[in-house]
C-alpha cells in the first residue's frame, strides 16, 4: 500500500455478524453521504438497516429513540429522502425505500449530478408477486427489450 505524508494507515477490527447488521453497497451509502444532509443520512441508515422486502411501520418516536432526531428534524429528513428519490410513494401512506435514488426527475425537485463523461440510467426496484419461473423469464425478456430500446434511443451500444 502506498502512503502519503500526513496519511494514517488504519487497520479495521470489528465483529462479524450473521444477522442484525447493515447491508448496503459502499457505492450506495457513499453517494447518499454526499447527497444528503446529516439528518437525512441518519434516517437513510436507519431504513437501510432493514432486510430487503421487510415492511416497516415507520415511527417518528422509534427513529428519535434510535438516532436522536427530533420531531421536526425527522419530518425534514423524510421530506428530503422523498425529494431526492430514496423514498417513493406507491399509494397512500405506503412507501418504498431504496438505497439508491429511484424515480428521480426534475419534476420532483431534484436533478442528479451528471458528469460529461458518463451516463447513468437508474430504474427503480421491480416487485413481482405470485410468480413462477415462466413469469420471471417473461419479465426478464421484457426488461431486456426495454433496456435495449432505451440504449438504442440514446445511442449507446452494448
């Protein structure tokens, strides 16, 4: 490992967990840490600490007890996660949390950073209920066609 003046070399020592741990990609939490306020990032980590597919009845009081966010700060953090695409309403008071922004558009008030050197296309999570293997394969084929159509329209070759 190459080091530079004033750098510290850190050896990580931590427990190994089989359950009850946070599982989120480094790329996801690092992006969220750059884009979100400290309070919204605390709420992001609180939500990301749940298993994929888990349904949570989000409680301001539980979040306050766990993270220390006050009532007003909690509500601002929820609003920020919605605005930036980490929380998406599906119907009524039902939301989907994604560790990467989904459904992000200028209409909902957030425009993602775009580099001149890269194109990022993000499509939110897809849920298929009551499926068998044939349905899953049909979904894969539709997704492939949809992806290829998008790539073709924006002149990107695979």
